[in-house]
C-alpha cells in the first residue's frame, strides 16, 4: 500500500459521505483512508481541488480538518485460499475473526483485514523453472476444502518465464512460490493470492452460448421456469413469501460447484438464521457441511450503508475468481432491493437529482452492470466456467410495479414471482405460475430432449395450458358456480388441483420431496398427463365426472411425490398402468345407453 500522505483535509461530513479539499492527488474510484482512525473509503467524484468520498465504516466521531490518505489503488479484495467456509462483511473483512478479537460490532479503523495471512496451506507447485506461463495458467494448487481444489492462477495481463519455483510444502499466502521474468525483462513475484478491484469484471477468453440448465431439484423451476448455468434470475416477493427459503433450497440442491450467498441489507435476525443454518446444512453430494463450498457475505441493515452498496461487487468478484478456475458458481443476492436502497441513500446525501421514487437515475444501469457479470465462459486457461446470478427482490407491499422490480425484470431472463396468497395458503415454493416466466426454455429445449425425454418441453407446455385454462374457468365459476360447467371443463379444474398440490407444491423438509431429479420430474408429469388423457377419454364416452374422479386414484397421484423415492421410480410406471386399467374398465361398464346400474359402476377400481 502506498502510504504517501496527500494534503487532502475533511471539510464536510454527512453520514457516509465526506468531502475533502486539496484533493487534486486523488483519483476517481481510488480507495482512501479517512481521519485519524483511518476509516476505509472510496472516491466517488472529483471536482477541481475537492473530492467526494463514501465511507465504508461508521463515521461517528469523525472531525472537520482530519486528513485523507491516498492508497493509490481502487477498492480491491484478496483472492486466495481461505475464502471458502468464511463469513465476510461487504468489503471482505472476516466477521468470525473480528468477533474473536472480542468485538460484538465491527470497530472503526480496524483496517482492510481479509483472508488469514498467516495460516499455512499444504501447497503443490505445478510450475517448473524455464516454464513459460500465460495469464490464467495454474502455477500451484491447494486443497482448500475436501470438495474444492484451489488453483492459483497467473493474474490477468501477466506472463513470463519461470526463473524460480518453490518446492511443495506448507506456506502462508504471503510466501513467494514463483518468480517470473516477464517479456519486458522485469521480475514478477507470485504468492498464494492476488488482488483484484471489485468494480472491474475479471477478463475471460470468450463468453459462450448458454446451453445447459442449472438443475435445482425444484419441480416448478426445473420443469416450468428453468434456470441456466451462466444465466440470470430474479425472485421478487413481499414479506413472508419465502424468498430466503427458496434461495436456501437453490443453494443446497442446485448442481453448482460453489455458492456465494450475499446477505445484502437484510434484518440482523434473518442473517443470524442464515449464519447459523448454513454450517448445519449437510451437502447432499459429500455428506459434509455445505459451508465447504460456500462463501457468506453478510451486510445487515444496521451496518454502514456504503459497505452494503459494495457487497454485491465483492461477492461477484469472488465468484469470478473461482469461475476462472473452471468451477460453476451460483450467486444468491438477498436482496437487491436493500442494495438499491443503499444507492438511494448515498445518492441523496450526494445531492444528486432523484428519479422515480427517489432512486438515482443510474439505478437501471447499475443493476444491468451487476447482472451482466453472469455468464458461461471459456476462461483464460481454456476451461469452462460459469456464474449464475439469482437475485431476490423485496418490493414494498409486494408491489411489482416499483422501480427495482421493473428494472430487474428488464435485465434478467428468468422471473420467479412469489405470490402472497400462495404463501399464506402454505403452498411452497410460492412461485406464481401465471406471473413467472423463463427466457431459457427455447435455448434449453435441445438439452432436455437429449438428456431427459423428447417430449419434455411439449409436456411442459401442455400442463401449463391446463393451468391457463383453469384460470379462465375459475372466473366463470366465481360468477355462476361450478355446476354449470360441462364435465370436460370440470375435469380441467380437478386435474389442475392435482398439478398444483401434487406437482407444484414441494416440501423442503421431506426426504423424498426436497430434491427431485429431472427423471422423476418427467415421470411424475407423464403420470399426470396419463390421468388427464384417460379421464378425458372416459368423459367423451359419457362417463359422468362424479365417476371419473376416483378419490383413490387421485389421492395416489397427489401423494406420489412422497411415496415414490428416486430408487423406486418403477412405481410410477405401475401407477400409469393402474390408471389405464381403471378407466378402461370404467368405459366398458359405462357405455352410452348401456343401462349399467350405479352399484356395478361403483365396484370398478
């Protein structure tokens, strides 16, 4: 760090916003140390000899005339072993380490501490003397957790011939393990970490087309509104609609290699629940703690507002670093509404002209810049990696027309709208199938046809059309009652109940229902489709709806999600056979004008 003192002095303090005079040496987006406590801040505007700074720490006690010190570099994070299983604040300061210092709250002036500089790591050196390393090349590896091999990579825009290579051993991250002689004849030292400015996307060789789904194990998502690796999604919903538990399910069951969970401005008790629950969650892949492939970034609503604004950039930068190793990362941002509120507060203190509902005019572009960093890429080393961003949105009063939801909707490709009525009726996940959509259905169609079934997407469209038809019929039912409907339309209502309760509703706590493979999802859909087709055929043969709706058959189909495990999917084939046999027998006994009496018909099972 460059500790050369500038002559900049504080002349104005307004919460997290500080102005300094004699600041001609400061540069835009440069990190600075403010006052005698050396609070961490960032230059957000420069005008003549004055600069405006946002401070990432509490400014209580800061005084007029205190000095502002230039660091000569932008706000950056350390990227190396020790990130996984850790819990950071919005600017990558480890909360457990700070708590271990005996402080309940983050003390001012603690500095930009980060990953542990002294912890030794068992290091395997993969580069040798005289090797020529390009940017992105791996020069050492560390088994960071039992699940993730940490690959130390040559930083971007760095290349050269190896003139020194350390032997395998235990080293802390400050230890120099490789020395390069670059093309300009300068010596470059490589340690077990690199630094990267959080607001600058890390470079890749190329962005690739999105072709693979992010399999979540949640039926309503995987079947109807699929996510894609390298894609973007928003989960908007009012208070109590299940945004956090939905993101927990995605974090636990999705087939991403790593999870970065950003708790951005949420209430302290909610973040406490996350911090307590995540270490206890058993990863279904390894039967170990989910934290072994998780990074938590916690910035609660009582923490400095400027650090909240920086937290999503810290999270995405960490994700890009692991993506460059060839991993597939899922980011859970909870919630971008609180981040936008931080933007609004800072913008107000900067006296910028407000736009809709007081948010700054650059809110849409900032949201777009964040979601744009999601991608499926070919890394500098030639590997494939991806970042999928899933952002929760918390519109006040559940109003989806407010600016954050609307601007998010414009830049994401999957929109999973949570519904208060569904949540209050205990239907979880409370994703409204009428208001949600996925822009990845067409691009993932080939993958589903090749890996699951040729008619998977056709079946999806058919089931959705039944739900759409039910919506129209319910409007009629409200006016004139169900009895006025013909039997084929009443069947639509009955099948829709089966779809909603037996398929769309999913328990996060049932061992066979919390996570469902795509194969089981497809077979469950085919069972429901078989029921609809067989029942519809019977109605066309003149069988009344009262006989078509067999309580035992319908109950079996609604409860198949609990009673059929992944190991016993053949039971679903048996269920389809039972459906065929029942309705075939029913049709034979109930031909138009056959005169069969009710007693005979009721015996059909």
